[in-house]
């Protein structure tokens, strides 16, 4: 660790928990949330490229301390108590499995809703991407220029047809 500690972009306190948000422009490594507690027995670091970071940062900026507290307590209790309470030890995996099944059903439904046309377009895009990656820089630039001209032509046709 360096001699100087970076100053947080934003800090918030929720009960005994300290939320320190760090932000460094263009740096995934330098953008994160550090949650610590007064006793020092619990600490959590969340990457700035996650939904949790954005959600908690928005809550902190809006002064929603109860959301911050609720989030960290939901993580703190299982982390500290699951080895001491068989009921909690049994319930946590069940809740996670229930969530996973729900997400699997959502994914299956989303997969069914993807049209054949979308699949064909995605396949064509992948073929073109592979083809471009094998071209020389000059040939790829020429092909991109041709693609842009073709897209302009198609858009103009649609515009004229309306």
C-alpha cells in the first residue's frame, strides 16, 4: 500500500458501516466501493463496473441511508452468522437456488423470443467480424467505407419510400 491513501469521491455512513466510493476516470481498478465497519471485522470491496456500485452510489448521493444499511446488513448477517446458525445455513442456499431457477426461466423465455431473423443477423455479423479480422488494415477500411455507403443507400430508400 502506498504512503498516501486516496481520498474517496463520496463517503456515507449507515449505522456502524462506512461506505467509501472511489472514482478514477477511465480506470476500472481505481473505481470501486469499499464498505467497512467500525469493529474492523467486516470489509467488502465492490468494483465500479458493477450494477451494485452504481445503485449504491445513487442511493448515497440521494441520502438514502436506509438502502445502504439494508444492503450491507443483508450481506453482513450471512457472512458472520451462517456458520453459527443451521437454520440460516439451510435457508440461504435455498433462496439462492430459487433465484437461479427464476433467472433460468427468464433466460429461456428470452431465448424463445429471439426471432429467426435476429439469429440470422447475429450469425452474419459474426461471419463479417471474423472476415474483417483476417483482412489487411487497408482492405478492412475499404470494406467499412463500402458498408457505410450501403447503409446510407438503404436508409435513403426507406426514407423515400415513406
